């Protein structure tokens, strides 16, 4: 075709430009010849056609994801003699979620999301729980029951009188309030408002079934007394609403149940040939849920949702129901069938192929469809609940219902979370900003006041320092004077010896504190024999002795003023005015070494290893080990006898504030300012972490095991106390009542109660199993850092930032004793094992041992160089930890 002889131009016309253009056009046409498809191209085209056919079939079969479409449930009621007219021949068979209907001539099969032939509880668990979950997540949910009259729609929705036969609506309402309590327990700022409405569509007219609620009727109300309310259109939001609809706020299940019963009693009902109490109207019960936060929480969006439960009247065939002779019932049946017909047309329009927006959906042809417009591809997660009869007598109605339900599977919805409007959020945020501004002003005023007080305190401390420096300077000058006087006394004593010359028959005269130099009657000369010198010399010597004794007493008094720890025993001066052979300085040193009996060291061992302050410590139940919690974010397990570090446990992302051994000593629980608790294996060489307990929203200050070890209690800066299952690591209960951070919690020895101490200056005792507060103890004037039950659980011990320790009677909540002696806040106080002594740890760097009966200090343990945070007892050993990074073990025996 493209050979030169056929396509070239020869002769005199070869150079003609017109002919050249024509030839080029012919050449282009010849190049556009269709190329036949290869076998491979034919296969690909056939595959594409098959895919299109499959996609079309899947759309026709309603194979859409369940979350994006109307879900369908079918319930098959048992045989009923009246509704089935005594015909017990079956026409339905089940195979999982597949229903097959067969009349002997025609067989049809349909697959649904749920198929029920079971009790009411199983229906609720399969459908109702999911509806509640979606509603609290902010989605609108709806379920409408459709089926032949007498097929069990009202029974499925409302149920019977017994508890086992309760329908879907009562069970949803009952669980609704349980979920509200659970959510509000987890978030105290959450406010949930629940309102309900109940209407019926009777003969294409809407009537409010709760319009008489709150009034006092003069006669028994009937359905005829109900007044019609109008259905209006909101063109802005493209929806319909019931004008002057009564909304009723409910606070508990008993109230909502009473409203359900009241509305059901007023609903239009009548007896037909297939049902003794047939519904003659469609009913719509709506629960409105609003979730807000007070004060507003900018991190959580407030939500509003509703649950709509629709009980449609049953479709009727007049020849079966026998209503032809009753004009009223016949008119009701016609209206019911007409509204259901329009509803079916709307469903078919929504479920057919193509976009819903491009099709006409006859919503406006019936009041029922306008009221339920959200289920036609609207903002609602919808479930169709179809009820059918198993009897062959009702084959035609059952087949129609099953086809009706199958078409509903093809309806897509556009459900979305219903957040409250931005205007409301902006208003709440403005209020929050205003509140924060007010709080900021208060904090600034408080800071200014604190600064003023701090400046005054600094000024007072500066004056005290200057006074102390001046006093120290005076004391140093007096000390120098005293030293000179002592030297002078030494010289005088030496002169006395030299003049005595060995004539003394008594003890040596140079011994201060030795034998007496004179008798009580003042005749000093009778106590010695003079070997040389006369009587005047004896009198001079006696006067000198008396003078020396007076100077000695004066020196002792001045030494006591300079340094109280050098206070000599007063009895020595009054009991025996004596002189020792040592120098006066030596005598004073001996006297100053006699310290007071209530200040003692008693220190046995120090444990050094932490790199920062140690906040908590605890003996193991066997007393051979101890655990410590530190600011360096670690826990350490120590051998008590050897002092060696056995384990170092790391895992917290913040300071470790508390720790405790389990009663069997196998595990350790710790609390941290990273808002978590952790359980560790105390026997493993690696200190393996076993569980992490999460639930507090702020720092966790304290943790402890119950006496049996099955529970753990924790106290947090989020103002709560939580009880945990030690084995499962799950929260059992949250105790709320304190108005500020909770710093300590402790179990009673029977494990039934806990006591908590808080920054609100109170202690509270709880029956933790029931979540009940039993007692509140008020009396401290500062933060309460520590609390503990006595061995008999009848007394509570507390330590406070006000520098005091108190004993409280559990039954009366009265303070029975206050211990004062520390010069700074007391961080911790505990009972000794017998309950007769109390040990306390303070910011004044000391521990004190008290007599629990008298409140007197038995001993003061001095050794730490910084704040002592915690202490614990095992038999006669005291363990303490401090901000000096050190742990110490002391002897409890005084």
C-alpha cells in the first residue's frame, strides 16, 4: 500500500504544491487503519467487563460495609394461635444469618446482619449495647421496628411485665444511667443532661403522649384527650421538627420508666382479628443526651446526640384482621398501610443505584416519613428491626417484610459526631479566659503578699543573724577572759602548793574534785594538820580555797551560757564541793562530756548509694531487706546486715516518691510523679518490672499494699485515692472527697478501711469496698503529710506541716493528744510495733521517739544532715531516709 509506484506523482505535475498537499492527506488517512486486537487485549477487555458486572451485582446485593449503611435485624416470633389462625405449618428455615422462605412453589433466601429467635436479653446485647456506645461517642442512633400486625414489634421494643421479658427500650434506658455514673466517676467535670420525648403518629396526625406530664388531671386520661401538635420544617438546617413538643429531663431509671409507661397507656390501641392489643399508631420515643464539662475543658469537645426508638404499626390485610365492619378501624388500617407504603417507596429510592441526591425521595408524602427523614441517608446510625411470623398462613406478609428489610441494607447513611456549636464553645472559652484572669489576679495578689511576708522574714532573719554574730563575739571575748582566769587559777594553785611545802597531812591540795578541804561547819583547819606555818597562814589558805570554789562555780555558769552542751551536772556543786588533782580545764572538760540523757545517736549503720534525695524507705516483712525510693528516679533493694545494694530498679520517668513491700516480700510497688504506679519483682536479680498501673491524672505521692496483699492503695495530687487489684493491675474504685492533693494513704489492719491525709488539712476514713466516707478529722493548721492506724485500728496517727503530731479517736473523730517538740514541719510519723511508742521524722533533721500515752519525748536521734522524709520500724530497728541521699538504721531501745 505504501509502495513508491502507487503513491508517488510523476510527470509535469510532480512539483505542484496542491497535489503534494492532497498526497499528504491521503497518506495520513492510510496510516489511521484500525489495528485488530490481539488475544491478550481481548482477555483484558473481558476481565474489565467481568469486574464491572461484579461491582454492579455487589451494589444490587447491598454488599456495603456495615458501618456505612443501615443495618438490618430480623426476629422470628414463635407460633401464635390467634395471629396464625391455628395454622402451624412453617414456611421459614434458618441457617446462621440466612433466612429461607418457602411456600412449596417458590423459594427465596435473604442474608441479614442479625437473625434472632431468642430471648430479649440476647437481642439487647447484640443491638442495644452498640447503640448506647455510639450515642455516648456523639452519634445519633435510630432503630425502627417494621412487620406485619401481630408479629411482635411492640413486644420487642417495649417488652412484657416481667423482668426477663423487658424490651429493648427499657434495657437501653436502664444501662444509660449506669454508663452515666461510670463516665462521671472517671471525669468529675463531666455533666450529662438527659431529656426524653414520646409522640405517636395517628391517622397522619402527631400527638404528644407526654403533654399532660406535670399536670393534675380531673379524670382518667384517654387517647382521645390528646391534642395534636404540628410538624414544621426548618429550611435552614433542612430538617423537620415537632412544634411545642414537651421535653422532660430525667435523672434516674425510675423516672424514665414511668414516662414510658404513661405514654404507652395513652397510645392508640384496639383489638383486631390477629391481635388482642394491636397498635393503631406509630410511636417515636427519643432520648436526648448532652455531654458538657464544667468548668469547660478545651481539650475535650462537648457532644450532643439522640437515641430514637420507633415502633411502627403493623401492615394489615383487612380480610385477616376483620376490620371491614368497623369504620374507625378500617380508616386507621388505611392510614397505617398508606404511611408504610410511602416509607417503603422512600427506602427503595434510597437503596436503588445511583446517587441519592439525584433521585426524588417522596419524604413529604407522609407525616411519618418527614418525622423519620434522618434514616434516609441522614445523620444517624440506623437499624431496621423486622419481625415476621413463621406460619405458612402469613407467607405473603412475611415475604414482603423480608424483601422490605433486604432493600434497607442498601441505604447509606452519613453519620457524624455531633459536637456542640462553635458559638457555645467560644462562649465557654471566654468564660474560661475570664475565670483564668480572675485566678491570675488572685495568684498575683497572693504572690505579692507572700513576697512581702518573705521580705519581712528575711529582715527578721538578718536581724537574728546580726544578733547571733554579736552574741558570738561577746561569747568569744568572755571565753578569752575565762581562759585567762583559768591560767591565773593554775598559777595561784601552784603557789598554794609551793607555800604548803608538804605540811599537808590530808589529801593533796591540788586535786579539784578530790577530798573536801573543809567541813560543813566551816572549820577548815580541822580537816588538816599543819606541818609548817602559823594559824594566820591557815586562815589565808582557807579563804583562798573558798575563793577558788566560788570562781569555779561562776565559770561553770558562764560556760553553760556559752555552750549548753557543756552544761555540768548541778548536783556536783551542791553535793560535793571538791577539787580534783587535774587542772581546772580538765575538770571542765570532764563535766562537759556528760550530755543530756534524751539526746542520743543510737545509729547502727548508714546506707549510701543514691545520687539524690531519698523520699521513702521500707523494711521487708522478714526484716532482712529494705527498699528505698529516690529523686534519682530509681528504687534500690538493700541487705540490712551487710549494707550491700542488692537491686537497682529503673523504669519511672519521674521522681520516685513512695515504695512498699508486699506482705509476702516477693514484690515491690512504687509511685512516681510521672502519674503511674509500678509493680516490681523483688526476688529477680534484674529487678524486673511486672505491671504499670495508669489512671491518675497527676503526681502519685503514696502507695501501699493491703494486709492480705490483694489490693494496692494510691494517693495522688489529683485529689483522689484509688484502690487497685494487685494481681490484675486494674482499678477497683476511686475515692473522691478531698478538695486538694492527697499525700498519704494507709490501710487498717483488717483491710476494710483506709485513711487518707491531704493538703486540705484534713484526714478522712473510708469504707473503700463501698466507696463510702466514714469520718473526717479536722484540727491541723497545715498540710497533713502522714497518717496511720494504730495496731488495734481504734486510733489514727497523723503528722503535719504545722510541726505537730496528733492522735485521733476513730469513732468520735476527736483529737485525743498532740505531740509538740519538733522545730520544723513533721513529714512522717508511725507507731512502734506494740503501739506504745511513736517515731517521727522532721525537716529539723532529727527523728524523735515519743511515749504514746504521755506525749513526752523519750529520745532524739541526731545524725542526718538534711530533711528526714520517712521512717519505718521492724522490731527494735528504725529505718530513716533523708534529703542528704543517705539511709540510716537506728536502735529503737532508749
